[in-house]
C-alpha cells in the first residue's frame, strides 16, 4: 500500500534526524511540511521559507519580458507530455527518495542561471545541448547523453527508447522556452512523450512559493 506523501515526508525527516522538530508554520499543504532528497551526496530538506515577510528574489520579480523569445507557454506542450505543478513534483521526489519511482530531474537553463540556484537533486542539461539549431549543438554530445544519462540503448545504428528513463524538465517559468525546447527536441528524436514530465512553473513559481533552492558546489 502506497504511503501518502505527508507520511513519506515525515519518514524522511525522521531519517534525517529531525524527528520531533517544531511544526512548521508555513507548510506546502495542510498535510505536507517538507520532502527530503539527496543532492550531490547530501540530504536536503525541501520546504517553504518560514519567514512570512520574505519577498521573491529580484531575478524573478519582473512581470514583462519581450516576446519573442519570452512568450507564455501553453499548459499542454505536446500530446503525451505530462504537465505538472509543485505538489506533483514534490510527490514524485518523495516517491523517488523511497525507491518507488526513479526519474531524472533536469534543469534546462543555461549554466549561468543554474549556478544561481536550482531545485535540489536537479542536474543541468542546458537546452543548447539538445537543440539542433543551437550554435553549440554536437550530435556526439547528444548521443552520449541519451546512452549514458537517459537509459537509451542503441542497436544496429538505431536508438531503442523502450528502457529510457522518466524525465522531469523545468526552466525559469511559464514564459521560459528552454525546457519546452529540450522536450520538443527529445520527442523529435523518438523519446516517448509519456516518459516526459514538464514542471511548467519552473523557478519562477518555485521562488514565488518560497521553496528550497541549492547552488551547485
């Protein structure tokens, strides 16, 4: 029987040695306080900022960006691709921490943005690596990612996606085209759309909700 996400969070907190800690005033939901994940070999507790006077980071305070390229993205990106929000992502992270559901969390932003802070346990695979129209596009790099990172096989010169990993991609927010570009590139290569999840809110909404971020070491 699958444990509810709040119980998973409590179990993970206990494992992290913070059982019995004072109840958080600013929760994710009424039943969910936090989720613990592994990031670069260390446990990180994802929770909301407990200071009710906190304000959003200035990088995410702008409301108007020129379109193109910063156009509002649709809710349904491609047929078969799953669009998710914060709760769904946290539930997936909790399930993965319990060994029940494995996937790769991908920050599709360029390294300069990634280095400012990302969602705990995310890896940086910039949109420029997968998009064929990028000036830095290298088919060898793409093949290496598919085979070494995404679980894709290659037989007789053809990619076999049957054992490909589940992927969750995000970027800077609903106006950001970087993760959509990565997703479209993957699907065009033959990656199964139903194995791709898109956190549309991205870092914009993650920061708006005061959720934990980490900077790469």
